[in-house]
C-alpha cells in the first residue's frame, strides 16, 4: 500500500519528446522512484526507428496496486511533460482533456527534410488553451549554458519533481540519480536537477 | 526577357529531352542540381524553382535575337550571313611556341595571352582536353595554362561549366572562348542577368569559334579508343574541302578517317543550329581554309575586339592579311546554307513553319531572307 | 538499474518485459543463452550477459537465429538448460532447425525460446504473427501478459519443456517486451552440481529410443504429437489461464498476451464488468480444450481480443465446431467479424470501440468542445519523418550512390537490406534502396538481377548491407555471386556497429556479448578469400567514393565489393572521440530558396543538424543536434556552410 496518495486511480503521466532527448532515461527514473514509493507502475517508451529523429513518447500509468497496461486511453492524460513544443501539442491532441496539467520545454526541434516548423508562439498558445495549467521551463537553454544540451532531461526531471504533480519527492529520486551517475557525474547532474526545481518555482 | 515560370523541369522537357541540347554548359553554371558529365547533362536532384536561370540562359529556349544583339553588339539583329562584322581579315600568331600548339593560326591563344598580360582580363573560361582527350570547361589564368587549351577537340565541351569555379563575389575580369551556342548563352546571360551566379558583366571579352557541328564525348570516345590510345593523340583536324576526312595525329602516325565514319557521333542537336560563326562575340575566329594553312579567318564585331587585335598587331605578336573576296564569298555561302538547313530542320521538327523553336525576336524581312529557298 | 541477478527474493524491481524474461531464465538456472539482435528482443541477451560471470552462464551473440537455436539445443542435449531469443523473423530463420529437433527430441534439460512479435511493425520490416509457426512446428506455446508474468512463465516453461521433452515457446509482443512494470523477484537457483555431458544414445533395434537423430521419420512424428497432448493436459490446469467475471456472462472475452490488460481496462472504462467475463489464456497452443469448452457453454457471445492473426480465434472456433450442437447458438466476434483488424497494434481504445459496437454502448472519453479544439490545434503539428542521425555515414554513402547512379546514366539501382540504412528506401537515403526484404536479401536479390544479361538486362546493380548483416546473412549470397559470376557490386556499410538494434557487438567488432575481447573476423580478407575484388572507401570522401562506385558499376565481372568504412556517429559519441569540426552557416552567402540552391541542404540532404530559419530565409545549424561531421560543407553550392577544425 502506498504511503503517498495518488490524485486519481489510475494516474496517467506522459513524457512527449523527440528521439535523442533522453526521454527514456527520464521515464525510467520516474518509474523507479514511483516503485520505491510503493506504487504499481507500467512504463512504455516508443522504441526503434522512431528514435532516429522521430517522435518519442513515454507513457507511465500509476496505480495503488493494480497492474495496468501503460498506454494512456484517449483523452485521459493527467500530467504531460513536454520536452518539445509540437510533440506536446501532438500528445494533447490525442490524450489531452480540460483537466490536464503540462510542464513544457519550449525549445523547437525542427523536423528534417525541410519540413516547416509552425510559428512557436501559436504552438505555445494552443498548448495553454488545451491545458488546465501550463508551465514553461527553458531547460535546453539552461542546459546549453551548462555546456551541453544533454542535461535537458535532468533539468526537466527537477522541474517535474519540484512541481509536485506526481507522488514523488526529491528525497526518493536522489539515490536513484546517484546510482546512475556515480562520482563526478553526480555533481553536474545534481546541479541540473536543482536548476529544474528552481525554474519551476518561478515559472 | 522573363521566361514566365520555367525551371529545370521545363528545361528537361523542352530542350534536353527534346534532343536540342548542344552541350554548352550554360544551365549548369549556377546550378547544384545538374552537372555536365561525359557529354550529357545529368540531373542529380530535383529543383523546385519555378523561374530558373537554367531555362532563361539556355541557347535553345526562346531567344529574343534582337534584344541580345542590341545588348552585346549594339545593333539590331540583321540578315548578314556571317553576322554583324566591323572587319573581316586573316591573322596568325608570330609566336613559335603558340604556333606549334595551335590548330591553325594560334590567333585565339595569342589574343587571350595578350589580354591576360595587359591586365585587361584576369582569367579565361575556355576548354581543355584531359589526358584521354576528353574536353572539359577550364579556367585559365596564365599563358601556360592557355597553351594547354590550344587545339580543337571537335566536341561540345560544356565550356560554360567552368564558370562555376568563380565565386559569387568575385571581381575577376573574364574572357570567354566558346562555340556559337556557348556565346549565345553568354549573351543571353548578359541580357537577363543570372540571379545568383557570377555577374556576366565581368566578362570583358568574348571570343567565338566557327563551328559546323560538334561530336558527343560519350559516343565518340568509345569509338576513338577503339582506334588508338587517346593519350597518344596530339591533334585532331578536319581539313576544309576538297578534303573529306577527320584526321587524328599521334606522335608516330596520322590516322585519316572518312567523315562518314564520324557522322554517327555528331550531336543530333547541331542540325538545328543556325550560328556557324558565333555571331554574339567580340571576335570570331575560324580556319582560313586549305589554301591558307596555318592562318585564321578573323571576324571583328565590336570595338573591344578591334582594339585588342590592333594592340596585338602593334606589339608584333600577330600578323594579319586581307581575306580574298572569293574566300569571303565562300564563307558567306556556307554560313547561309547553315542557317537555311537549320531553319528547314527546325520547321520539320515543329511541323509549323512559323514555329522556329528558340529563334525569336526577328523581323519578318530578316526571317524571309534567311529562310529563302 | 542494479544487476539482474541480484539476490533479493521478494524485492520489487522496475523491469521491462525483456529484462523480466532474462530474470526468469536466470532464476530457472539456465547455463546457455544464444540470440541474434532483433527488435523488440535485443535487450534480453545483454541483460543475461551482464550477469554471465556471476551466474556461470555462457551468453553469446550468434551469427544468426538458426545457429543460436542450435547452440541452445546442444546445451540441452548436454543437460544444461538453455534460452534462445528472437524477433518474429528469427523464428523464420530458426524454423528448419526446430522442426528437426522436434523429431529428435531435446536433451534432459529444458530449452525455451522467447519470441517477441512486432504488431504494427514499429521496429520491423514486416508484420508477422509467429504463433502459427509454433503450431506448424508442433511446439507448446505460452503468451505473457505482463513483465511479472513473463518472468514467471519463462521459469515454468522449463518445467513443461522437461516434462514433455520439447522446445517450449514463450511469446511476447513489442508492448510486452518494452513496457516496464513492477516485478517481484524470485529465488536465485542453486549452484549447478552435474557437469555437462552429451549422452550419445542410439538403439539400433529400437530407433524410437534413440536421441538426437531421427529416422524413420513417421515413426518419430507420432511421439511428437503425443508429447503435444501431454502438454495440453498440463495446460488444462495452469494458473496462467484465469477467468474473471460473472458466472454466466452476457459476453465472454477470450484474450491472451498484451491484450489482456486492454480487455480488462476496456471493460472497466465502459463499466460493464457485471455483464462481461474475461477468460485470459496464458497457454495458447495446444489449446486447453476442456477449460475453454466449459466457458464456451456459459455464454451466448464470444469476443476474441488478440494481436494480429485470429490464432486463438481459429482454435476456439474449431473447438466450438467439434462441440456442436451445444455451441450452435454462439455468436463470434473478432477478426472474422471485422471488430478488430488482423494487422496493426491493438489498444484499449480499439477494444472499447469494438465493445461499443457489439453491445450498443456509448462512451465519451472527453468533453466534445475540447475534442473539437484539440482537433483544430493538432493541424499545426508537422509530420516528423524518420531520419538518420546527424553525422551518419550512411547519409554520405547514399549521396554518393545517388550521384554515381545518375552520372552513370543506365538506370542503375540499389537492393536494400535491414538496418539503419533501410531508411534509404525513403528521403533520408534519397530513395536509393529500391527493394527491401529480409536480412541478406539485398545481396541475394542483386545476385538474381546480375544474371539477366542474356535477356537484355543492362542496368548496373548495387546491393547494400551493414557490417552486422554481412556476417549474419550475406556471406552465402556473396559466395553465390562469385561462383555464379553474377554482375553486381556489394557495398558493405561498415560503421563498426549493429546500430539499429542498439550497438550489440558482432564478429567484426572484436568484442563478445559479455564485453570480453574476441577475435575479429576480418571482413576484407573474408571477401577476398571468396574471390571477390575488394575496395575500401571513406563515405565522407565523396569524390573518391563516387569515383570508385562509377568504376565498379561499369565492370562486367562477378560479384565485387566496396567496403564503406566510417564509424557510426553514435559509436563515436559513446567512445568520447572528439567531434572533428564546428559548423556554422554564413547568412551572407546562403542562397536559401532562390535559384542556384533551392534549399539543397535542408530540403534534400536533410541532416537533422541543419534547420531552416524561415524568418531570415536562410539555412542554419542547430547547435543542439549538429555533431560536426562536416558533410554539409561539401554539399553547399556556394560554400556558405563553414567548417572549422576543432583545435
């Protein structure tokens, strides 16, 4: 039986991004943390060819004790972590509803082959319209300031935890982070995580 | 002189695919999607531009001959058989080194080397044969490099492709050596400036070469290889009548073939060509004929051309003599026949005696004179 | 994240189906695991390999699935439990061996094959339901519905395999293999006491008693069927088959595998749990007929929910026919009725839709106004085509191929194969791959084209293969090409990786599945030794590569080889080899949309590191994605893309 409470049973969390953004690692961290908190989780990532520049979505379904399939039902997302703007919008199109909360990294990743990217402001406004609550977190910008776009997903992890929309807190995540990034690596990733928490507080 | 929304697709349809491509290379000058290779235009990728320079400057798309003539020669297009001429005479180089490499009189090499020396130009867009005697467009910047280009290959070389080598922002002054089709393309470029390639107004001097027809590399060279080792060939020549041969000179021997053997390798597009003497040049140069071996016939068309020839004479690097009347008369007859044959072939192809394909902007009087049977 | 062999029975780990399978096999005490990489199963073997030393397991990447099953069978013959793993296509490759080992029987120790199919072909070149293979080959089949069940099933499968002396198949699908869920770990096995030993048993007077060889064959075929009946009897009482719901449901759902949760969740979403019963089958071949028959007679409607083929649907309908007239009133829904399709992936939403139709229910997932707004907003969203990674050497290779074929001018073409370079059938590889079939089929099909000269065929033929695919399936085709003098050029795209499936080592990389060093099977020497002319090119040297291609295409000889050697970009990044260049676009020189460029770099080359700044009307480098390979600088017609060496 879980100590923390789940706002809804089951609870649907989606991470929407593009291949190469570290979607899968992020969802693995969240899933592992949730298990430590005593929940039953089902985590599915789109794998394979879509990694090479295509859309990558991770669905995490959380339950007190029932094993569910991972993929969110149409229109049933509760929280969306959007690592990329049009991917967030794509996910909202299928799984959004008037109650959904989203945390979004507003940095476009352009489709290749010369496909035009829509107007970013329009996309952001559409996201805001389709969510009960939207918070923009400039994770890629901050990651580039830290010297490498690779830190984007850990910054977003920090933002997610800081937003308190999932029944997971920093305490639970830290040892998981430490195991994955031992030694020196932990310091820089902790910095990224804390940056995320900072950003969400002021978003 | 806009072409109303035509790009590479139309070019392929109207010219390349219609058997009209002469191999001048104008279309590939500023275009990354097409290249000249082994005697053909190869499309590597598909361009979506609606109004392309390739179509505008191709000598076989609609050409307003009057407009082009006004721009390049300063006069409207007339009915002269050999085109607008200020002066016609014979000339040859006095330089032994040049004469050794020359096709006939070495006039072109001499004049261009002079222009380079005097700083009138910085580089020459011309043609050079590689080791296997396949001609390619070339950019020569010195007398030595020019010498490497001396001698005719009798093939269409896509000379204008060498234009590509000149960066967009270059301020180099250029000369261009080319056949009638190539100089017509260049003249079209001057009349309707390319959008992004080098500005053709940088071309200070155009030297045209007489041409009756050209061979195609991709068919001629396999034939040549069957005949001899091309790397051993030092000169090709088609001596004027009464001869009827194509001569291949190697260091050890001369192979003389009947022209009939060569005919299968002639570019079929040449049958629609009306310009034997490269009418849109400053100077046009050809062989003076079998009665004057080692001499060129030179047609001076513009003040620029006249000045350069004068300078060459003054410096003693070139000598001239008048062209006998019978010789000029013969030249005019041949040139006029060329035009008439071309017009006949064109109207047969279009099936309409008023559809002259690329030939446009001529007055009725001029057309009739040139078409008269 | 800790070792898969952690000794913590009762602890809960977050494991994906593939990892759970590995854990199950470890708990069952396997000694040998053999596989060839194939999505969605590629993680199973490396997971086992990670614990190989600890648990004394021989874990190997075999050169193909047939060899992998032969390796696993030998272990079984010698008394060691073994596991082989493959995707659906692997079953096609291994089938010839399985059909034969079914005749001879396995050894004393059980052998399990885990196959994961790919409904929807998300990570495959085809869509195929492998369950029919197991039926065709006469093997028992189980289907796992969750990661926990996958672990438990694999463990149990060994008991079944030993009880009936047959290879047992455990089947999953992509969704099972890659979905992570709570898995309660079991006990680790005891240390193995007996040594491995092959008892060569042959009884001349009683051939049926012989092992590991078979003949006369019909004599061996009969006991095979008897073994299957034994398996059926075991399945009748298996706890992997479960019923949930009312005693006499209005409608009975018969489901299996990943579709189990789609069924339960659909029933929950529609709130019809009091009307619908769900019979979840874990053992689907042979069908536990007594069990299923009992539930068939409790209802009037049966709805089959399974991925792809109507496999269970057909078995149950056969059973229902044999039970006539008792079952004459039954109405069946499934693939036959068109309520679900036998292609593409199933989902809870699709099951909900089908149930709505069958029972006449209504269901509104979300507010209708929101629905409209969402539909409008989604129109903004651009299509995101798949692409090769920024810096991928295949992009350069196919650029050179595209140009060489055009320059050659004889309508040449390339026969494609499986790997990252499969994308060459579409934009990322400039539409160069014009045939695409199984692993090694590129070279195979090229062989055929290369021998059509007598019918007037005059197009130059190229075939592509990756380095891993080369060792896996192309060797016989190359030998054929040399021996039968077939006129084609084989391009081996050697990027030092089995990239598409996740960078598993192969015979050319010098490393085993466990990370230990391994002898390198020298690709060049191998090709030369079979008599092929071999050239080596660096695809990033476009001029040389194009020239070599033209030369090779123009030859008239038997099969010849060009090795396109350049490390995969992701391998370079993993090995922390520094990037060669930094790139930027000079907007002053960039021609962008206009004549003379028409966006050649973003529209045609299409590297993800390049983007189109529509405001400025110029190309630009995406700093977050560009890896500095420098290729685009060679493509730009005006030299607007600047490449600077990194000091």
